[in-house]
């Protein structure tokens, strides 16, 4: 005991200044203790954690006072060790505890506390000793949902790693890998490095799903960052600095050995010019269809609010009515009295502690970039204003400010305070439900954003591009300080922006700057923004030849061979157990998943190589023909347009009108019509997402040659057949076809969109699947206008009258 006390004394002298003598004390109840620490042996052997009745403790001695300090670090392993075998991290924790005890043992002026003070302190703190002796490890409640998910994933990986190591040691009862938490507390550089190497080899994640794998150094750094949070959660303290430095060296060595990609991904900023392209695509295209027009209006509003507030998608999707503050505000610039009474509506969006004030822009050249029109249309569609007389934008026009007041609030209904601006919409068996009290999922909103970006011609588009562009503009603006930029972007310091947001494509005209010339800022902005890669010819789907090439890949052939071989053996076998049938289903899923993954990789590669390959074709065509005229195939791709709904054409006419007068009355009428068009479109049924490959219905080439955005916004797109003729042909097919491809129930519903009523499936069995999934709950035949009593009656009616045997 004396030698161990001397060892502790020597260690404390080496780690603290000035040097002071310390000693360890025995247990007051004479319980046998582990050498070197006052930890009861029975407690250490019985439970891996401390209990209120048997807790570790350490007695520190000083010339004038003896204080009992409750240990706040986790217990040592059950096997006894000498002090010299302790890891450096444990010694550092003991030294930190010693320093804390020294500070507590001295008064405010630095002099040692008296013995009477020690006795009074022990008497007053006796009841709270139990609470202090069992500290709770740090929780992850303060992190974002995505961070919590990643921390949980690292916890799962560590537990899997510990199970592997425990199995290698023969499932020994005294194995250090038996308990993952104890193994993490005892882990050093060797064990943690071994874990990172194992993490790089992992091929499957939770539930046996194929893991994406780690191919970039930044991905490994992210995994290590999440692991450090998990380490702090279990140990109660962050990883020691010495161990952290050695692990960073190991990570650099792993990156070099495994050849991980160290190049940073491009961070293309999305400016307002790119938002214009995306917004126009959302309003025009029918290649991406929604269940109801409200979803399209929400997407338009999200594009604008994400650009103007540079908020993350997790904050935007949780925006509720209670976060909105609508008011009529007096213009401080002055003017006619009538102008004050018709001043614009100020919309304030509160996310966390930030409030963004977004006033209207009078005589805005394009209302499709005004978030007020979309937001007010959504609020009017939900009847959200508390005042019973406010049902449209025209009602707001009749309000004014009285007695010199500066603003007039427009409160929303209290019972709708928890409604989400970007709410969830789902369709179950043909019934569309708008779930106002649930937000749209992050995956759904991100997927919509990415799909519409592909239709617009962007090579890749994700929601964080708005933060890259907005952060770049804030950083370059002289009106915004670093502190205000950090507040807007929710950053702790400007270093976060410099490390993760600042584009590596330099947007400064260095040539002009060095030569003392005027920089061409417009050109530099054009060559750094995302819009420079926009090309609507970029393929969104693989051709039949490209899909067929995937079937010859050895990985897919091997999966098909295993499936067919096992299926043949199972067919010839008389014994078909549940386990063998489950294995066959697993092999079938493996073939399907492998084919889907290879098709996804091929599509990604084709889109990445499109710019260079298409540029070579364009150059050859232009040099050969001596002109920049497109070939016929390119004309067809450029001319391809989905059939737009009449309500959609009307919406475009109202949102893309230019101000034709400086009169305030005319401007209000223009905005009133736009808001009313948005409100009306919220209830339009678009028919839902398309199934299978989208049809290509090219319009005449002459329309593309005279492409004028203003003209196309106000004219109806040409159809190959008049609406009446198309409906007549669809009705004849539904009534006479032996195996119809069109649904009689959808055709008979006059409230459905024209596309849904006239839709033809590629095969008769696809129509049967649609009917079973959508219409079995119906109790009325829309085509025959005949009621049915139950599901069997509907099936019999569909078979006898409409040749659908379900």
C-alpha cells in the first residue's frame, strides 16, 4: 500500500504544480479495497456501475484538512492491476479530481479552509452526497435529429465490433469485449484504430441492408466525430487530448493506406438566377405530378423561402402557422394617404430565435418570385385568418391604418396554430388526405426538390445549395457583419462558414484585380453559379440498350445463378421448410436489389459524363453544318412538354404577368388575381405521380424555334388531339375492349384530371393491380352510376360489365 501511495504521489508531482503530497485513504467501514484506490472489491466484482450504497471514493490529504471526494469517473476493470499498468487516461482523470479537490479545499482568498469549516461542510452536505455520487453521463438531447441518428449508428457499429472481438476470444467470461461500455472505457489507441479499420470493411448496415461504405476521407472524419460524441456519452468526459492527438495521426495514416478520396466536393452556390429557372420549371412541368395542387404551391413557396432565409430543410419543414406573423405596415417613406391604407403585407417567419421580415416588393417584375402570393394563397385555402371577413386578398385591400398607427396585425385562428405550412399529403386507395397537423418528411421534400432540379436541367440539386449561395452573398455583402452572418446561418463562429460553406471555386476576377482594371463581376458570378450547367437534354432515364448492358455484369449474373440454382434444388426437393423458402426469398431480393443498384450507378455515371460527351457532339455538328442549328432528335427533346392542366395555364398567366402601370390600384389588382389563382389551384387534383417511364409527346418543332417565355406563359400548349376527341376514344376503349387498359371507375369520375380519366396502362394486369389497390373500397360505379352494397358486389360488377376479373 505504501509503494502504491508513493507511485500516486510521484504521478501527482509530475502532473501538478506546485507539488503537494497526496495519499489514499481506506474505507471507513473497513471493506476490503482494491490496491491503490478506495474502491470496495465486492462492489467492483458485482456490478459494472456504482450504486448509492457502494460507490468509489478517494480521500485526499492536506496539512490542514481532510476532504472526502466522491469519484465522478467510471470504475476500473474487475481484474486487479498495479498502478504502473494503469492507462494514461485513468491517471489524468485522477489528477483532475485531485486538482478539483484542492480548489474546493481552499477558501475564496486562497487560504486553506479550517477544520471547523470541514466539519460544517460534511454535516450540511451529508444528505446530498448520494446524488453527487451517481452522476448521469451526458445525453444527446441537445443534438439535432440527424446527429442523434448518426450517434446511434456509431453505437450500433461499436457494439457489433465488440461482439466480433468477443467471439474471437472464445466467448470468455473475463473478456474485456464482453460489455461494449466497459470496452469503450478501457479502449486505447490500438483498440480504436482497429475499430476504424473494421468500420471501413463493413458491407452491411442495420437490418442486413447493404452499406454505402466509406470512400472519402471526409466521410471517415464524420464517422469519427460522431464516435467522439458517443464516447463522451458513455464515459461522461470528452476523449483525453493525448489520445485524441494520437488518433488523429492514426486517421491520417488510414486515409493514406486505404487511398480514400481527399478532394472536397464542389459546393455550387445557388443564386436567384438559378431559382428563377427552378421556379419556372415547377410551375410549368407535368413530368412531375402531385396528388393535389397544394403540393405544387408548397414546393414553390419552399424554393423561395429557402433562398431568402438560407434555413436548413429541417427548420423549413417544421414551419407552423404559430410561427407566422402577418400584418399591414405603414410605409416610412411617406406618400399619399391612400397608399398607407393599401400598403403591402409584411410576413414574418420565426424559426428558433430568428425572425425574418419579408416585405412585399411593389411593381415586382415577376410574381412567381414573391413568397407572399403563395403563402397567402395557402392560408386562404385553409381559411386560416381569425377575422371572419378575410377570405381573399381583395378583403385585405379594404383595410387601412387608423389614428396614425404604424401597423395592423392579421392574427390567425388559434385552433389552427399547429398546422404546418409544408404539411403532409397522402393518397390511400384513391382518397387524397391533407394532414395539416403533420409536416412533410425530409426525404419526400428532398426527393421532390432533386427531381424538379433534374427536369429543369441541373446536373445535381440538393437543398443545401441555397445555403451555399445565400452564405456567399452574405459574406460578400458590406451590409452584413460576421456576427450577423453567424446569427442568420446559425453558426457558432465564422470558421464554420470558411471550412464548410465557402466555395473553393474562386469568384474573384484576379486578372483584373492585379492589372488595376474594373472587375467583371457579372461574368464571374455567371461562371461560378449552378446555372452554367443547366441543360434540359441531360438524360433522366436509361435507354433500353443501357438497361440491357447491366444484365451482362458478372455481379448480377452471379446473383441470378445462385437464385436459379437454389430454386431448382428446392423444386426437386420434397421437403420445403420455412427456412429454405425464406432463403429463396432472400436470394430473389438480392437479385432485385443488385439490379437496381447497378442501374442507379449506371444512370449516375451517364449523367456525370453527359456534359463532355454532348459537348463533343455539339462541336462536331456545328463545325460540319457551319451553324448552331440542333438536329431533329435534339429538337424533339427540347420540345417535349407534358400536357398542362387548364388551371395550371391560368396560374401561369397570373404569376408571370408584368406590371403594366405605375398605378397602385392596378398593382393591387394584379396581386389579387395571382393570390386567387394560387388559392384555386390548391384544390386541383393532378392525378398523382406517374408510374413507369414518362411518355414523350413532342409538340411541333416550330414552337421551340420561337421560344419566348412571355409568349409561352400566356398561350395554351398545343395538344395532338382535341379534348373531346380524346375523351371519346377513351370511352369507346373502356366500353368495348376485351381486355381494357383504361379504368372505368377513373373515367367515370368527372372530378378527376383529364390525364387520370384517359390514362392507359401498358398491360391489363397493371390495370387490375390499380383497381385492387385503389377502388375496392368504392360503393358506387362511376361509369354506370350504379350503387353496390359490398366489395364482392363491386368485384362481380367489374367482371360482368367491365371485363375486370379481380
